[in-house]
C-alpha cells in the first residue's frame, strides 16, 4: 500500500519504508557513513534515517549518485572508490 509522504514534494512512499526505513537498503561506508541506499534498476535512492523522519539525499543513476552525494556532503572520495 502506498501512502502520501509528509514532504514538500508530496511523493508516494511505501508505508513500510515510513515505518521501518532503517531495515531497508544497504548502509554506505567511508565518507558516506550514516547514509543508506535502495536500488531499483539503474537508479539509486540515498537516504538517512533520523529520529521521526527519513531524509532523501539524492535519487540518481547508479554511475552518478555517489559523486553527487560527495559533492553535497563536502566529502572526498572514499579510499575504496565508489561504493556499490
């Protein structure tokens, strides 16, 4: 079931993601530690679980998302290269 998320864009988010977001996706490491990602085909959604909310950091093609996250967070590339 999809429910309307409480965010300015009013996008639709699966209800389970709203209730248990920390159980979904893969945790990122290195300079992006604290973020998680969900993949759907070639698209990645990077998000962060905070008390009472989920913050979406980026929705991008898999080849671009980690560079975009590093740019937004002011972090350099991780030692092991791009995650994922």
